[in-house]
């Protein structure tokens, strides 16, 4: 059977994981959009998943702006499209496509990707192409992880194991779970100007990132077993232990460090 290039389970289960992910990441993404996403902008969201960020962008750009989301997973694209219709959003649309083989028919003021590049082998190539999709003065805005940021108190061997499994599953498919700190150099090498960076980390005593760590572990469990990193029994034991740590409000868990980086297309109009 051909290996799926994307390591995390997709479809409806994947969509509900992304809803949780968006709730956790709102703390970092909302201020970023407040800073970069303005009324009237034409925005492109690469690897848009369930459309949570595209929906937030649509509210910011308003009726004179537009948002296009592109994702490989046709099931998520269908759900995002249905949600946009249900919300009465007329300024957002989605396309199912592999961004490595896709090109837009227009240029954008803002091209954005959250947690996509760390899964792709062809990161620099995509950024180089995405720079060409920017209108003069447009901004390329990225959010991505460094999985080494994970921590727990008290220390948990199961969390360490989970982090190592995730990193290996992603690496086997050509991704890089430590990508975050590389984002500024990738942007510079792709020709973007005035590159900037910030970072933050989600932490919790209950809910939030604690639940997301468990759900992510479950979402990559098929890949972990397929890759021979653990047996189903070993996996079950680790997930059960993580679940009990996540449910205990006296323990702290922190997720990946989330890097936010941006660079501008400084071409004159
Ligand atoms: C971790 S999810 C993030 C989704 C969304 N950006 C968010 O933050 O809520 C990564 C998304 O990238 C999509 N993806 C992975 N490889 C892709 C590719 N080559 N082309 C388009 N989408 C891709 C997956 O289907 C998934 O929805």
C-alpha cells in the first residue's frame, strides 16, 4: 500500500481534531491576524484544513476582500465549504488540491500557511512559488511548530515517547517537526524582504493543549504502527497514560513552540 504523504488522520475525525487545534491556537493566531489581515485584502490560506483560520480571515477582510483556502483533503474542503455556506460567508471559497501541483489564477495581498510546511518535503520550492503569488507589497505569513518545545510537570516519559514518535512519523514522510526556527531563513531564501519572527507556547493544567496532545497521538497512531515504531499494545499503553495525565488538573503540559514568521514582496507595482 502506498504511504500517505500526510501523517495525521484526515476526513471527519481529522476535522474535529483541527477544531480543537484552532481553539488552542487562537491565542497566537488571532493577534497575528489582527496585525496582518486587513479589510479589503485578498487572502490565500494554504493547507486550510477545516477552514477555521480562513473563516477568521473572512471576518477581517469583510465584503470587499476575499479568502481562498486550498487543502489536499477533499473531505475537509467539503466540510469547510458547507460551514461557510451555513455561516452565510460569501467572501470565502475552498479548493481541493495538492499545493505542490497547484497555481492560482490571481495574486494575493496575504498568503498564509499554518502547520503545513512542517509536513512538506518541498518547503522552499513552495515558498518560492508562493512569493510569485503575492501582489506587490503583499505579505507571506507562516505559523509552524518546533515539537521539541513540549514539556510536562511532573516529567512524563510517555510525553517524551509521543514527541519522538511524532517527529519520526513526520520525518519519514519528508517533513520536519522542528521546522519553526528555520522559517525566517526559508523566507529569506525564497526572496521575501523585511523578514520578522515571534514565538509562543500553549500550556495548560486542564483541557486545551493537554487534550490536543492526546488527540494528535491518536491521529498518528496508524502511522506509528505502520512505521514499526510501536506495537498496538505499546501504543495503547502510552495513550492511556497520556490521557490520565491530561485529565489530572495537578499536572502541567506544554505543547510545541509555535513560531510565527513573515516576509514581504518588496516589488514595486
Ligand atoms: C496540521 S493541518 C493544519 C490545517 C490548518 N492550516 C489549521 O491550522 O487549522 C495541515 C493541513 O495541511 C493539509 N495538507 C498536507 N499536505 C498538503 C498538500 N500537499 N497540499 C495541500 N494541503 C496539504 C492537510 O490535509 C491538513 O488539512
